């Protein structure tokens, strides 16, 4: 609290104002841009996870883009996101939108992956990082870790 007081005095001395609506003090967890940040690390906002779960089957390319946009925002939480989403991204090609069993399965797998996503640790730049890479016929993937804990995932399906 002493440090908060010092910063608020500094703002006042320089005739700056802190917006109360945007300030939170003494919290063990804060929400920021769709994430929850705590001493455990960074995790997905439960409200956004529920939006993914409640998303109905897309009936148009626009609706599918909305679903992929929401889940894609959290792709660094989902191992093999690109592989899982490939049947859905294939539907975005011009004239290709025709919902199939494969697309239904991909949407279900993506929902499950997003709802069971891990809490990612915040990086400690004083410690070494490890990158594990994987390549296969349909894409590439990587996991950034530190001390056996995941920091971020990357996955990209290849065309």
C-alpha cells in the first residue's frame, strides 16, 4: 500500500488523474483483455470459455469466422490448435462452406480443448527457456516451456 500511495502522490504532483473505474488495488487476481492473471499464472477468462461452450453450430462463413476468432484469440493456451481447427479453417475457402461430420468433430474437439486449457506460467527472463518443436505432414507446432511448465503453445496447419 505504501508503493500505491507513492504513485498516487506522484500522479497528483504532476496534475495527472487516475480513473477509478480502471484501477484495482489489493487484488490477488485481475482480469485483463480476456485473461485472468494471478500468482498461479495466466488463464482464460471463464466468461469467454462459457461463450465458446455455448456457441451454436455456425450456419454461415461469418458465424464460423466469429467462432474461430474467439477461439483463435486463446490459441496459445491450446496445444495443437492449428491441427484441431484445420477442418474448420478449410471451410473458409471460397465456395467450400458445407458443414460436415468432420467439421462437427473439430468444433467439439476445439470446445473441449479450450475448456480444459492449462494455466500458463508467466515467463521469468532470468531463467532459460526451452522450445519443443514438432512437424508433421499437415502442420507444425511448438511449445515454449520454462522449468517443465508451459508458457505458450504455437500450432499452424500447412496448406
